[in-house]
C-alpha cells in the first residue's frame, strides 16, 4: 500500500507565484495543472485525491511534487527533453540499401524488407522508410524473375515436354 505524503511546505512568495499561474488566463494549461498539483499538495491533499480531482495520474502528481521540491516554481516551466527514439540511418548506408535493392539477392527472387534488413544490419522499419522515401517496391517488379534453383532448366524442359 502507498504511504500518504505530508503536506508540501511552500514559501509565501512561491504560494503567490503559484496562485498567479493557476488564475492566469494566458498561461499554458500544462503549467496551470502543475501549479494546481503543487497547491493541492501544499493544502495537504493526498496524491490519489489530487490525481482524481485534476484528472491526471498519481505518478504525474508524485513527479511534479518531487520536481517542485527540487527546483521550486522554475521547475514547473521546465520540460524534459524529448526526441526521436532511434538514430537516423547514415546517408551512405541509405545509398547502399538503394543500390542493393536494385540487384537480385543471392537466395531469393526479390528482396523483402526483413531480408534486406538482415543483410544490411539495420531494422526492418528503417528499410521500409528508405524504400518508401525512394519509391522502391522490389516485390512489385515488372520484370521476369530468374529462378535461383540450379535445376531450373531441367525442370523447365520437363514441364515444356508435357
């Protein structure tokens, strides 16, 4: 079970600043929500009650309480950096994939994104992004595919002879 948190101690000047943030019609709503969380915590409300009252989650309440205790009112305006979750593929690698896509693979009639990803050492999604950006569709090739079967000609003669 969770422990209840003690009321958050706030300096009088911080209390006035928080009330201005909450009442202001010009502030971003995310800053106003953060101010409401801190004011509620200072009033002694539990984290669960605050989360329900403000329509947010308990971890959000806990996070903003901790960030306010660490950085004061300024911390309410600071967002953590966000960004892409993957490293972009280098241009040279992208060019290599484009060239490789236009050649037939050794063990199949055409490239699939999974086989290209395995051969190139990048993710399937990266191969898909590169193919899409460059209009490549190796599975929809209009040319005749040569079989990789070493006995293809013998089988073709057998079928043709029927």
